[in-house]
C-alpha cells in the first residue's frame, strides 16, 4: 500500500511478495495537498528517500493501478498506522482499503479504539469527538519507492463525524517510538531518522525525508536535543520560556514542555498562558 498528503501516498501491495522489485529511493514531495548477528545473509541497508507532501486543501488524485493506494497524513503527534477500510462503510467517506483485494494482508482479529487530543483543523477537541474504532492486521506497505513486509497496521471500522471532512484516508504516526511503515523500513536497514520541510500553502514544495535530512533546506549545522525523561512516544523539548512578538511576561517565562505535532493546525496552551499570549500580541 502507498501513502499521500502532509499528505503522502501509501500503497498496499495486492500481489505476491515474489512480484516485488528492488526498491529505488526517490524524493517524496509534500504539497500544501536487521538481520541477527551471525546470519549467513544480510539485507542491504536502505537509502534515505524524500516524499512529497500534498496540501490538505488540494486533496489527492489517486488511481488504482497494480497497487491499492491510500492518502495518509504523517503525524508526529501519534505512533500507529491506521486507515479507512471497507469495514467502515458509510461512516468513512474517504478512499477505503478493501483487505480482500490484497493477497498479502493478514487479519490480526483484535479490536481497539484511539482518541485524539487534537484534530486536523482548528476546531476544539471535546471529549471523544475525534475517535477511531480499529481492527488489527499486517500487510506489505510501500512509500516513496521503499517497501516493508508484515507491517503492523489497523483498519478503521468506525469513526466519529469530525473526520468526515478529511481528504486523507488515514494516519501514519511518526512519534518517537517507531511503528507502522517507518518501523518496517528501519528493520530493513533504513536509518532511524526522518525530517520534515513544511511550508505555507502558497509556497508549496513541502516534503518528508525518510532515513535522513535534506541539507538543501537549511544553512548551518543542525542542533540535536535529547528527549526529556518521561516523554514516551512524543517529540518533546523543555522550553525555558516563550515570547510573543518579542514580548514576554513572568507567565510566559515559566519553564514548560513543548510537544511537536505535525498532525494538527492548533497551538495548545493552558488557559492562563493563552490569555497572556493574546494580551502580549
């Protein structure tokens, strides 16, 4: 399967493993649309690939040719891979995955649910208004010319109406604990590193680089920071304070933890911090 949006396109392979060719690394643009030691054979390490991201408002033009293609959002605020399936029926208006069309799909048979703390748009999250009901499975998944077999994934069997406006079929979590296609690629030798170049819709040419960093997108030397203790699967940084238009206050100077979440348009603060920020703007 393939991914698309920022959005990129996943493709579920509906053919036998013997039909898979050698993956050719390529750039994936985003639009503002280990073998055990001692083993006799070692898999060649995968090279980094860059994936174009599609702008949320442009949607995706997909065609079903050989592969089952699905658009997904790459979300640093979550970890797992889940997408709409035919088990969801009318509750999922997006492009749906039909597991019966994939010869490599294996049903896991376990059901669960996931509730998101932030949504894609700017609507507030209230209770469980952003919730998915899931069924586990595994399949061969491809993105940007790279493929991984036996990838752990979840079929969406029901979703709350808040997801109806989303043009993408699912979510590939890119949290600090790798799961889904990224975990599968890492197990095949891809460096456990990814980077995102995000731009406004008017600028375009946003992209996701799997397995590396696109050095053409910045100057200077990257600064790496360790995750704070207890960060779990979230990308967090300890911040000594923030400023708004160059202004700060005693409240804004308070130390806080900041979570980086590419799957939402919101900036979330405590009520007190939000009120002070507005007065300082």
